[in-house]
């Protein structure tokens, strides 16, 4: 069994290489007298995106932090100052130091696509899209007839940039 190694990361808290967070024994000054508090491993909650979070007190205010980011900051040197932490196995609750790496946004997205964690949506299936598949096909058809992007946009009631984007990306999303 692996040894659990602890590193202090905030005043009164430690994080381990296997992804646990704990408070340490401490004395808190109350209005009447000092109060001795026993340290304990904190229970992590799962947020709406599936990541483990813990609540800690920072400067007298309750703050929630993502456990994988605490582990990465404590145990993984971020040589290239990359902004995101990737779960190598794709399991968001596996916060073991060996499962985490610093990445940039494009590396994180590529990893998600390569490992089936994220799927490309067809343009008309995006929750943001107001276009139907038939509408996009109509724009492509009008373009094949030689109509300008501006004319197509006016014809279907979208901006020129939306028409251009839909037409240019159509081949990508029809594969």
C-alpha cells in the first residue's frame, strides 16, 4: 500500500498525494477563551460538473476549492505555467497525483476528444444554435448556386458571419 504524503497548502490545512484534504490540530481564539480543535480529513462534495470540492476557511471566510487543483499545486511543478489540471484517466474524482497533469486549454480539449470524454456536436445540434440541419443545408445550397454570403444571410434571416460559419463548417459536421 502506498504511503500517504501530506503537504500544507493553506493556513491550517494539508493535502495528500492521494487526494485527501485535512484540517490540522489548531487553537482558535474565541471571545471567552482559546478553543482547541482537532484536525480531521474533510469530506469532499461533488460539484455539478463532477469534480470533488472541499470547503475551507480562508481569512475568516468559507471558500470551496477543487481538490484536483489543490493536489496539482502542492505536488506537481507547473514548469510552463499551464492554467488547467487534467485527469489523465478521465475520472474527475480520481485526484491521485499520478493521475493529474498541468495542461493548457487546447491540450485539455484534445485529451477529452481523444479519450471519448467529449464528443463534437454537429453545428445544428449545439444548444446555442438556432439553425436547423435543413436551414444549414439550404445555406450551403444557395452558396453552391453562387449567392454571396451577405445575400444568403439576408435570405435566411441571420448575420453574414453566422451564414459564413455555418457554410464553411458544414463539411466538418456532416462526417
